[in-house]
C-alpha cells in the first residue's frame, strides 16, 4: 500500500511539472524561438499560465518589468494621446495639438483628440476640455475645425 501511495505522489508531481512547463508564471512568457520562460519587459505583461507577453495597448504605458496583469499599463493623462503599443515610458504620450483637446485618459490616436469647432480657435497644446477653444472676435469667422490661431478668423465683410 505504501509503495502505491509513493507511486501516486510521484505521478502527481510529474504531471504538475509537465503542466507548469507548458505555460509560464504571471509576468513571464516564452523567449523568442525558445521554450524557456523569460521575464516580460517594460511595456508588456502576462497573466498566470500564459505563453507570451502581451504589449500594453496604445494610449497606455508601463515601466514595470515582469508585470503580471494588464492593470500595470498606465493610461496616458487627459490632454494627451499615445499610438505606440508596448510603450515602456510616459514619453510616448503626446499632447493633443493646438486647436484640439483631449477629455479622457488613454487616448490611443491623434484622431481621438477633439478639434475645436468652426468659429473657434486655440493655441494651447495639451488642453483637457473645450473651454480652451475661444470664439473668433466679433465681426470675424473661420469655417475650419481645429483652428490653432486667431489669425484664421477672417473678416465677415
């Protein structure tokens, strides 16, 4: 009976090691062209039982190496956007350009910055709401969305 118990324990341990070899622990993925688990680099993450590291999505970044969940990917701040996948630094988050504003965290493209409406303009970069868009002076107008200079307001006459 004791020999059978030892045999069952050895078999269970072998199955456990085979299962753990099939996947990596959280924060690790298979190295390229290898079956060896390697720590995920900054800008990437992997969950438990994963085989590969996943890049942080555009509009996010992470300086954490060995991250075990997507929650380590930090959103770009309001007024900025970032298109890079797997960014390891907040430097990839760029300010929304003059003539636009970004009202939410984690914008993943320049197109997600909202342009000031026609008849308004703004020279401020990185604006966080539409209050930055100033109306053209009385007697002037511009028909352009996203205007970044008051000189774009032309005389109505």
